[in-house]
C-alpha cells in the first residue's frame, strides 16, 4: 500500500466519520455530539497528574521521532 493510497483511505474514513448519523437520532451529524464528549473526556484526563505525565511523554516521543527523521542529516 503506497503512501498516497493510505492518505486517500484516511481522508475517506475521516469524511465518513464526519458526516455519519447515529441510528435513530436527530439530524445533527455524529461529530457535533461526539466532539463535546471527546473534549470533556480528555479535559478530565489532563486534570489528573498521570494524564499530564502521559501527555508529556507522548509529546516528547513524537518530537524525538520528528527530529530523528529529519532530512538535515543527509
């Protein structure tokens, strides 16, 4: 699977999730109700000490990945 086809698949998946309607619910898109719950969940996680530590470790890992994969080394 090439990077282009993977990107197109991810775009299609995100578009589907954005405009999907829950069964038997109102006409509001799924993302409208989901976003509020998503934000409340992660706000609660980051209010705890272990959530902040895990967030910092994840951010640091992403930064290290980006730095070590830089094209400046070539």
